[in-house]
C-alpha cells in the first residue's frame, strides 16, 4: 500500500521505516529540514537500537523516502499522524498544536476512500473532533485512532511485532470500511497472531492513557513500598519478588528506584487528569496526583541519601552520576530523573560529573551547567560518591575492585537496585540501595 507518515520524530521515523520493512511504499513528512536530511541519509536523529540498520535496509529497496513537502501525501491510501503532544507550558493539559496542524495541513491532499490514522497520544475526544474536519473536507475519507504502544529501546521490534492492535472507528464496528484497510496494512502482524481489537474513538484514545497511568501507578506503588521498607528495615527487592509471584500482580514494573521519566508517562498522566477535569470526572483520577507526587519525591530522596552517604554534607563533594537518559538503550533526557537529581546535587554544592553512553549531547543541551564525561573511568576519577541512576548494562557490569583504585571514597548509591550489594561491600564499598537494608 501507499502510506504517508506525518511527523518524523521518535514515533514517526520508527513507524515509517517499519511500514516500509513490511512492504509498503512510504513517504515520511516533517517540517524539520535537519531531521528530514538526516533520515534521507539513513541516519537516525536520535538513538534507538536497530533503527539505522533498518533505515539503510529499506531505503535500498526504494520503498522509503522523506520530505518536508506535505503535498507528497497525495496519492497515499493511508496517512498516519505521528506528531508529538507535549505538556502545555504551565499546565497539565496536552498541547495539541502539532496534531491539529498536521491534520489541517493534510486535508487538501485527501482523496475519496483515504484513511487518516492517528497514532499520537491525545486526550479523549480529540479523534471525534478531527474526524469532523476530515469528513467536512472529504466526505468519503475516514479517521481512525490507532494508538501506539512503543517502548523506547525496543521501538522497532514493538512496531514489527506488536502485542496488540487497536482500531478506533466512528461506529466501533468490525464492518467499518477502515478496518479492512488497516488489516491490510498490518497483515504480517495479524497473520502471526497479534490480537486485534476494534472499538469506538473514545475507547481507543483511552487505551494508551489508561495503560500508561496503570504502569505509572505500579511504579509509584513499589516506590512507596520502598519508603516503608527503609523505615521498617525491610528489603523492597525481595518484597517485589514475593508479591510479583502472584499472577494477578506480576513482577514487571515492580522495580523500586528513582522513579519514571521520559516523554510519555509523566506528561500523559498529567494530561489524563486535566482531561478528566474538563469532562467533570476529575475525582475518578485524583489518585494519579499521589502517583505523580510519589514519583517526584524519589528524586529528592536520592539527594537526601547522597548527603547521608557523603557524611552529612554535599558541599564540595565530588559526585559521579552514571546515567543521564531516563532509561537505558535511549538518548532521551526528557523529564529524566537522573538529570534532575544531578542538577539538584549541584545546586546544593556538589561538584557533579555526569556520564552516559548515548545521552550526553542531549543532556548538555538541557543542563549545560553540569560537567559531562563519556568515559566512565574519567567520570569517577577522585569521586567521593558514585550514583548509578540509569541502568545501562555497562554500569551493571562494573568491577567494584577495579573502580576502587580510581575514587577517593568507596561509596555507591544504587538508584536502580541492580548491583550485587554483597559483591560491592566485599570489595570495600559503602553500598546504599533504595528500600534495601
């Protein structure tokens, strides 16, 4: 099929490349000339494992191209809207400027029978509003909401082998003409057994925000348990193992640490609360305020623990922060708890050096006042304390004996509870985990 993808950021670039991999003829469209230039040269403008190899492979087939010209969408059968929905400045609500602009810009290029497919994460009610715009311009075109469920670091595989497909259509019926067309788009996934669910527009929009809110709640729950474990002298990692054996609960997302960040969970739960308020159902989501509060409290807790680790004062102490990205296998530093903690430490008088395998450039643009060092050995040189805040594999595998020869004081705070505490203590380190004795 001929497909256009409007918006070539994280979601759009991955989606365009994967659609071409599945055999479709794809054009990616974005207003950012630098981004389009990079993608046209098979270079990903952000770090995502496997994406550049995929871009090279599919561009050699001639099925994938990129442009800044919206008219290139003309002639495509399916048009995916993949632009961002950031949090509004000074508000909790989502900023729909880019979604609206992408849809309005596409309207002149629609033909009868075309399908506009929203993949962006939007407040419930957005799809119905945009569907009216599409129908006014082209009565024989349709708008579908098809939420994405990508995990940064696994986006390529999550697109090629999704765990579910959700189609939100006007009447919520399997008989809607858009269903058969999207089935053709995703034929490979469906034939391999991917479950597919057809719903109405509001339900499809709520799937993504509800899922993210549930995951955020699960993370904040175990972090609340970590606070209790510290007060009681219990071990939150063993607690998580035990309750995770209950198949009604499960072990995933029960890892206590410094909390969640990134460009999805924090802004999505805030936008969810804001939209519930607009609908008069704000009391249904008041618990998310505490989910958000627990998450933000983790950052200040790590600063407090760092002060304790350094003998009661951070002033003049050399702190090495391992990790800037909000999660491993990503260079995304949006709302990164690791970077937020590093900045707070510096504000309280510490001399902070931040290291990360992929995210240093992005981190330096966000917090230029911090010092950055890509090489771990140089980053920890003469450190009074090391904070492991993003669980990259290379940090998990650090040798505590070798590292002890580089630092001034053998103190480590394991902000993700991924290190072997006994091994580090045996090597002479003062080890501190979160919610662990």
